[in-house]
């Protein structure tokens, strides 16, 4: 089935790849190239040689041999009655004496020879299939939407039909995920309280992952990124608790 490239198809593709109107001219052109390339590759690739315009070539002398010339990018082409004779065996003295069928045959033969030389230099170059891409609906980055095993991006999540995100950070921004800030470490809290804070942060991230899986969301090869988010949440909680605990320790030493 051929892809028809028209104003409506181009407008729909622009809305798909740049619905937020966030892409610059270069990025938008790059995003539209797969559609344009696919449309061109689907077209019939018949090659035609530009037609020639033949005119009488006569210098004004009766000694001139009647012929016709056509200009080409590489000079002129001629169709001459030299060597041709009429029914009585006489040569043709002027253009008006040359029968129409003879003139047409000479011009047709000269044109065919000219076109054959051009076509002999042409080769059929196969068009590489277009790489499927989409734009991140958050930052506008172009995403290779193929599977990773086929050369696609490491992270590319179709969060909703037609809506792609290019990274964990953009996914979090799109769905509105904001990690809870751990409660400040209070003076006197022991390591058990710090451990509990870390567990709460990790459990929240884990529960969100399980909820997404229960809803039929896509977690396949992106599972590692979701688990990384759990680790990040735990790390932030531990770091905040450690800094708070260090400040408390320093304060106690200062008071001593």
C-alpha cells in the first residue's frame, strides 16, 4: 500500500511529533523525515528522460543536407537524411522534400539512441526502511521506538497511546511522580528509626511499581529503571538521615 504525502498527512504527523510546539526547525525537520522518506520510497520509481525539441537546421544554401537538431545538456543532437534517397534514387535537396514518415523515423531513432545512453548510466538504489521515531512528550527529544535489541533507545516508554517519554526523569515528570522528602532526623533517634525511614521510602516506590503492573502497564525491559528509582529513593532517605545525624553529633560535641 502506498503512503500518500499530502497536506493533511503532513499536518497530522506534525501534531503527533510536536503536539506541544516545543521543537525547533531542525528538530521538527528531523522528526518528519521518516514520514517523508517512507512516502518517497513507496512511490513508483520509473525514470524518464527529458524530452527533446527538434527544429530544422538549414544554413540557407541548397547544398546543405536537410537535417534536424535538438539541444541537450551536453551539446546538440542531429537527425540527418544524409545517405537517404527518394523513390527515384535522388537525394533530398530541402526539408520540404523529405517525407514525414522518414523525418519521424530519423528523429525517433536519434532520440532512442540518446535515451539509451543516459539509461545505461543509471542504477537502482534501494531505499533503506525508515527508523520509527517519536518525540518525548516532556522534553521533545527524538526517541528511536524500536526494541532495544533492534537498535532502539535504552529507555523509551509509550506511557499512553502516542505519548512517549525518553527517560525515567521525563516519565516521572509526565505522571507527576514526586518522591516524598524524608522526615528530618531528630536528636535522640537511633539507627532503627533511620532504617524505618529508608524502608518507608523504598516500600512506597515498590508499591507504585506493583500497582502499575496490576493495571496492565508496561514494565517489560524498563523494570530495571523502576527498581533504580526505588534504590534512589532509599539512598536519598539514607543521605538525609546521615546528614541530620551528623549535624546532631556535631552539635553535641560543640556543647561539650
